[in-house]
C-alpha cells in the first residue's frame, strides 16, 4: 500500500495493481499459437507455388518457385499484363498460371499469328520465341463480357490457355504472381523487363 498525504488533505490510501506472472509453459504455448496463426494467415494470403511445364517460358521456368498474392484480387481486379493463377474453366485439374491479355469489355483478336486488343497490336516484350505457329494461333476473335478475362501463356506454341478453353470467369482467378524466390540467382519481382534470354530456362545450353 501507498499513502499520499497532500498538504491540508485527508490521507488517501490506494493499492498497487497486481501483475500476474504467466508460467513459462503457458508463454511457450502462446508463442507457438501466435506463430502458427501467423503462418496460416500468411499462407492463405500469400500462398507459394512452383512452375511445371514450358507454357510461360522464358518468363517462368520449370522448377522455379513463386509467391502468389490473393490480396491483390481480393481488393482489386486483374489488369493487363498481370501473371495470374486460376482454375481452368474446362476441367478440375491443377491450377494454371498465365498472363492476363484481356479484361472485361476487351475485344481480343488473333490475326496472322499476332494478338490485337481493341484493334491495336499488342506490344509483348516478354517474348523470346518467334510468334506462334499457324496451327496454334489461327485467326479468331473473342469479345469479353462482364466478369470475363482472357489469359494466355507467354510461350504461345506450348500453352493451353483461353485460346483453347475460352474466357476465364473472375471467380476462378485465385491470385497474382508477385515474386520469384527460387532459384536464388533469379530471385526478384516478376514485373521487370525480361532479358529475352531463353537460356534462363535452360542453363545447360549456355555453354554451347
């Protein structure tokens, strides 16, 4: 107890607040709980994914590992140029990763193996390979409705995408690929100018 006695006043008595000590085991359990909760929330908001297959070469190569953001599309919409992860509308297979070429309202056309959006030929600096073959890119047109997106692989000759299964509904787009964290020599954002070097995906060929 403490007693304060200001001059001319009646003494006032008050109790110190008590602090309860939490046992070491309880502290440890609390720490484990909060770490586990943080990891679960992190995995839900920013799941990790790995690349398998050639459809996004040379931007993304088999064996690379990416950080995906669900939050980008929870609070915003897919935009032209985004690299997005989605459930293909024609099957229950694993999720796919492609580039957003068209958004609602866009007119997407393939003419002479080139892609046009709303009448303008797309500037696609992420390509290394020659334009897709005639068999893979016959002349076609897609008018995207509300809630529809056109997604295509960067390696158009080896990609199953909206050219095959059509527009992707908004509710099937899971998240935006943001960051490559493996291999370590390729770590960094996915939204930087591509070097255009196909050997990034086939390092053994760099010695030839």
